[in-house]
C-alpha cells in the first residue's frame, strides 16, 4: 500500500493536535481544579452540579435565616428576663410598703421606686434590635409601640402580628412576640376572677385573694357583696339580678356561697360598704403598676378607711403582678421551644450543606493525583508523537543514493 507524503503529514499532524488538545484540557483542569469546565465536557455531571448548587444555595439561605431567628429570639429572651427581674423587684417593694409602721413619706419613697421601674419597663417595651426595628410592635417594626400620655398612662400603638422567617422548606417561624401579648393581654386577679372594693367604702374591710375550688361550677358572672350592717351582707349575682345568699359576717372566714370559688374579707366593713367579684379581664402591666404607684402616693396615716382602700389596691396589684410573671413565663417557654427547634434545624442544615458540597466536589473537582498522572502520560505521548513525526518526515530516497 502506498502512502503519500500528504497523508503522512496529515495523519501525524492530526494525532499531535489531538494529543495537544488533551494535554491542554488536563492542564486547564489542573489550573482551575475543575474537571467539568462546561456542560459539553459532561452534560450529566454539569446538570447534577447545577441542581446540587441550587439546593446548596437554598439550604444556606435557610441556615442564615435560622441564625437570624436565633439571634432575635435570644435578644427577646434577654428582654423578657429583664422584665421578670424588674417585676420581682417591684413585688419586693410592694410587700415592703405594707409595713404598718411606714409613714406616708416612706410609702412615697416606695412609689418613687415603682415609678423608676415603670419607666424601665417602658424602655424595654420600646426596645429595638440591631437593625433598629422595635421588638414588640408586631408587624409595624418602625412604629414605636408604647406611647405615654399626659396623664401618665400608656397606650399600645402596635398590632398583634408576629414577624416570621422561613427557616425550612415547610416552616415559617415567629421571630417576635407582639407587645400586646407580652405587656397588654395579661389576665387580672387570679386569672379566673378578680376582686375589688368600692371606692366609697367607709369601713376598713379588706378583701383578700380568692381561689377557685371548682372551675366547672364557676359561672363567670359578676357578683356584689353588699354589707347591710357591720355583721351581715348580701351576695347578689349582678349579671342576672338574683340574690345568691344573705350571710353573717365573720372577719377572715372564707366566703363560699358563689359556686366554684371562695374568698375572704378581713377588717371591719361598715353598713353600705360593698365589694365585687368579676370575671378576669385583660390589663396591661403599665396599668397595674400605675395603680400601685397611685396607691402608695396617697396619704393614709391615721385614716383606717384610707388605709383599707390602699391595702385593697395593693392586694389587687399583687395578684395582677403574679399574672404578669405567669404571662412572661408563658412567652419565655414559647421562645425556648422555638430556639430548641432552631437548634435541631441548624444541625439538619449543616448536614445538608456538607452533603451538597461533597456531591458538587465529587462531580466537578479534579482528582489531582490521577490527573497529574494522566498529564504526565499525555505529555510523554505527545513528545513521542512529535519525535516520531520528525523522524518519519525526514526520510527520503535521496538519503540512499
């Protein structure tokens, strides 16, 4: 078979160029660290790299959201603990103020301490996060949630919304609790019913904290306890107008005539004095605290009736402070559950990120040891082809004449 000179050159050149192309491809892989430079290199692998890269990006975003949620909930948890510490201090001050030997000026000092705590709690309620968003304003992160009026009372300007973040493919988690939930919607009394004394009472009767004996028997109606004389009283269901009972008064004894509950009245009520039993309602911590401040700012020394009025206000306030602590504890428990879930989600996200990173690496990253070996082999192969071509192209019959 005769082989023309052009065939020799063409075949040799094609072989050398193929070897050079393969060598350059290996060189490019070594320089970039990627064995898949484009989809044409390996369409299946390139598609898998794209899918896994997208999944990694989504998982990373969830992980970032989980971190943000954890930080915000930790900040709120810190603020809630500050509320607990403040309310416990307030209770200590209120108890100290019940000392019968205290003068009006000493009780006024207690009121000043309570006022300081009032302002401290208001500062917490209007606190912001690192981005400047109000923590307890609901959806309205740029609205100052609690605003103090000229009479010292506080109104809530936020809403009941809870801001959320997408922390997984299936869950949006609340990363805030509204000011309504934390500071406003707090049950009064013992959480089921609350007690009160008429402001026009002339005796020195004091109604104490009540208790629930059978919640299923409690009607949820309003009741009045009206003293017909210093030693007798009537209980009337003011919701229905029905007389419940007429009883003889013994100071300090439990009154159990209202189904499902009991309470006691101490001191010496006067004829015409009245007390109330009402279903618990919602009241803000600021209203509770303002009522206590007003009570301690009222002079009562030497006035048994005024002292009883003050003591009734204190008893009511102490019950309400207990409900404040219960309410904050409930929110703390909710945050604790959310943070525990975030810890679990974060662990899952970390595992998924590692999985996708390994998949992407296996699909596109160069195996340096194997590729360097291939590069050396291809380099040797190219050198051999070039050497052979040089020798073949140098052959001529004239060399033998």
